[in-house]
C-alpha cells in the first residue's frame, strides 16, 4: 500500500504510512503506473486537476507542532531520535524527492518525478526507472543511478526497520547506465512492489558517504526536494525555504504546488496554548483532532468576523483503525477471551454523546470508510479464502457478523459488564475482594494505559472507571514524546491508544502491521505482537492479489481475522478534516479526494508584504 503521510509521528501530527502497486500491459516505458487499471492522467498532462498552475508564489506559511519534548533529529529515516515537523519517515516530504510521486485523486497511481519514465513487464517481476537528466540535488550535483542504489542499500540496512520489511521481495538492484536503475523481484506476485519502489526517497551518496546515518543529528543535510532547511532552533522551531532553482518546479506533477516561499513550524508543548496562539495570529492554520475543542474552543471575535475560517473538508480516505491497543506480549492480554471481555468496558455511545458532541462514528473495521471493510457474514468469495484455515480460526467468524459491544448511551452498562464477567470467568478470572483475580495464580489484574496526549485522559477515564467495576486496576500514565517513542519502539507498554492507517490499496505495509516476523523487531508497527500463521498467509494473499476484485475479497478476509482476534478495542473515526485558518489563503476549486492538499494552497496576496498586511 502507498506510504502516504497520515502517518503517526512523534511530533504529534498523527500520520499514517500508506502504500500501493502498478499495472501496465507490456514492457515499454511509461510516465505512470496505476495499481489497477490505467492512470487517470495521460502522458502529456500539464498538471493535476486539484492544483492550479496559476497559483501565486510567496509568503511565509506558519504552522504549529505540538510536542512535549520538541525534536532532536533531522533524519526521519532511522529509528533513533524524534524527527522535526515537515520530515516524514516515508512518502513525500519537503526535503527529498522520490523516484515517483502519488496522485491525490486516485487510489494509488505513481507518476514520474526523479524518474521521468518507468518500465515494467506484464508479470511485474522487475521495474526500471529512467532518471530525468535534469534531476539535481540542492547543491547542484546530478542525481544518478548510483545515488538510487546507495539510497536503497542504506535505508534497508541502516534505516528504520520498516524499509527492510517494505522492500522484502527485492532480490537485485542494478545500474544499467548512469541514469537507469533496475530492481528485480522474488517473483511477480507482489503486485504493488513496482509502484512502491518509486516511493524510495533518494539521498545523495556524496553527502551521506562517510557520515553516521543511523545516528540522530541536527546537521542540515543536502536534499533534492522543493524546500531546503534554512533555520533550526533545536526543539523550538524549524524553517524550510523554497528553492527557486528547484530542478522539478516546472514538471507536470509539481505545477501549481509548493507555493509558499517559506514554511515555518513553531513548537508548542500544549494543544491549548497552540490554539490560543492561532487566535493571536501567531500561526496561520491548524487541523483539530479533538471534537470537544472544535465545538467549544474555536470561538471569539476572530471567528465571528470571519478573520479565522472554520472548515470541515470531506475526504475519501480509509479511516483505518484507532483503538485501545493491547500488547499481547503481556501475559494478561495473551488470551483473546480477556481482550474481548475488556471491550465491554468501553462505552462509545455515552462517550460520543457526552464528550464528542456526536461527531464520530464507531469503527468496526480495520479498513473503515472503504470498500475493503468486511461486514455482515462472510461472502462466498471470502469463505473460499478462509475455509482452508477453519480449524485455526474462531468458529464464530464463519457464523456470526462481527459486532462491537454497544450501549444506549445513558451511562448504564451493567449488561455489558455482566457479559464481560462471563467471558473473564471462562478465561479463569473471578472477582475476589473487589479485585479481578486469576483462579490459578492468585494474581490480580493491574495494567497501565500509556498516553502521549494529555487531552486523551478525559476519554480514557470513563473506560478506567468501568474497568474498576470489573475489579481491574488500570493506571493512566502520560509521558513525553521522547519517552513515548522509545517505549513504543521497544514494546514497553501494556496498552496504548494507537492508530493503524490504511490506504485504498493495502499491500506490503501489512507485513509491518501484523506479520509474525515483525512481532519482535524493535521499531516495527506490529506493536500488538501478533504471531498468527493464518494472518501471515492472508497478508501474502493481499500482497499477491492479481486484480482489484481479488484484493477486496482478500482484504475483507484479513479484516475479519483481525477483528475476531480482538487485538484492539475499536474506537471511532470521522470522515472530515477539521481545519481552522486565517482568511489569507486561496485554494484550487477542486479538492483532492485523498488528501487535504495544503501543498496546493497559496496566499491571496502572493507576497510576504501582502501577507503581513493581513495580520
């Protein structure tokens, strides 16, 4: 699946990494690859429809990053350190270009960026990238096949472990000439691999050779993208400057994009302080993730006068899964009966009514808000996929529709708690002296819910109280960004509130989420600790899906097995971006379906001076 920037980073902009594949009928160079079907835009297209080629350049876009400990690294490609805002682990970023770039109005199509042409055979057993001779790093040196091979080797051996997983099926990389590079694959079954190879960020060999890549650093690196880093105030601010000599500024995929001369991120330790800073015109735009804050705190004369605009912008992104995430490496949570029982203690209906102003929908799938989500009983096609694993799966999966526990929203969940007690008793736990106690060991159940955002405490507290009624002692602990990142990477937690972002074309990233091989790899996204041979086989089927229809059925089958594993307690989602911004922006008439598209916005004044007048 594509590695799109939704992504959960330690800067507290919660992002997700997404990805997908490609399709061409014959081995001939082309401008773009689509996972299924054909690219939307022809070879002679002039710009993406959601970008305005007449957008004016200029001004400083001021943004806020919220983090309790700031940042200590300008290298987002390693497991160490907390990366600065504006840098991403994978996918697009301001600093580095990749071989290809993704269209935000297609489920998954990659268009040439550094690579002006791409070639792939019908069996998808290899892909060749033809580098644009004009492609340059920011110091003026040409980007060559040698840089591509160097980047692949560096990232898969010293980079974040996600890279080794993502490109697991690459068996050979070779330079055919100075501007041509070829990647060969284990077989042609990994359908998205030719596309996700294009997402590889290209790093300059002449800069990184001789430097310690896997060590966090604040040394400003040499990039290749539309912006370079012009200022670093460690832990407090980072500034990106648009490169007027950017080699790719006039190619079709970039027309009308990257319109701000400067992008500045200032760091705030608290969301409330950041919101007040927005109202005081200390920065320009904020995406709000808390419904209560959105409904109650975005008020004042600036909003009444229209100086600050509140907008809810709909999108068609799969919303993925957010939930209370169990670490099943912990003995308490290794039993699916226990995990299922605890799900009855979360009263979504009351929470949505009392805390969220009814703004959310309950999540019932790991692929919610998409055709990939399972529902009802398994279809004939899903049964054909799951039948070989029947003996290894819960019998209910085949006979019952998966349902999350529900309530009437009045706060009375006695029936749910009774159901939880029945399940806990089956698992060998009973309440003794008001404490849930293991019948064999005599141990009482206590665990910690680790949070990174203090705002989440109000959501977790009602859950904690319901757990107490079951005799469970659940402590809530809020930690700073650095500690949170370190503990997550080493799986040092009992339960967290976590997200698993998904795309419209799931694929290789599913390995990192759920595969047995990733359960013990520090830094992997298999934070749950899943080691399930059925899930391993279903991941392989998803990755090797020959067409869109097969991908849908196989993903739905995987979704069912994950849901019936009770690895998380599903929470909620929304299908809108909640954005507040000062009325100084223009934006294209067409919004991209699968992104906010801020890179396509521009200032009305088209100059820094005009921007200052609007303050």
